[in-house]
């Protein structure tokens, strides 16, 4: 069996749903406090372009995760979640914490952001491995 491209699309879109909850009711206030987001939102950020690029990057991440899941023959939600967790642990958490240590980034922000990436990766892994 090959890659299910519909599941890749849904997995990529899942980041927006997870992000809306994570950076909304769950950790929105804390994230705003740490980043000073109200002032940052007044900047000249091109919001449509940011969302478009974010979606393209999400598609790339979902496709790579789908390829890894396919290569290791992970089937089922638990196997997909496990693969995603291990990739998050090995490549997202380690890189982000290392960057934060050298850049002096507030660890509260790192934990909020990497927590989001953990949940999103696991959701993608579940979608991709269960829906092959």
C-alpha cells in the first residue's frame, strides 16, 4: 500500500484545529503574556501569506511523517502516535530546547510551543497510520 494523500491533507489541516485550541482556550493567555502578542499583532505581518506558508509547511511535515510511518510499517492509531512521538522527541524538542538555551528564549514559550508540536505530531501520526 502507498501513501493516502487524503489523509496527508487532513493531517496537515489538523495543525490548524489543534493550534486553535492550544493557542486559544488552553494556553492563549499564557502565550500572549510570554510573547507580548498584543503588541506583536500590530506589526505589519501579512496574515494570509503566513497562513498559506504555514499550510504548505504543514503539508510537507504530514507527507514526511506519512513516508516514515509507511517505511516502518506502522499501522493503527497507537503505532502512528508512537512514531510521531519519537520524531517529536528526537527532532523537535531537542532542537527547540537547544535553540532556546543559546538564544535565551523564555522556557515557558518553548514548553507552550513544543507542547503544541507534540500534540499536533501525535494527532497527525494517528490520522496517517489509522487511515492508510
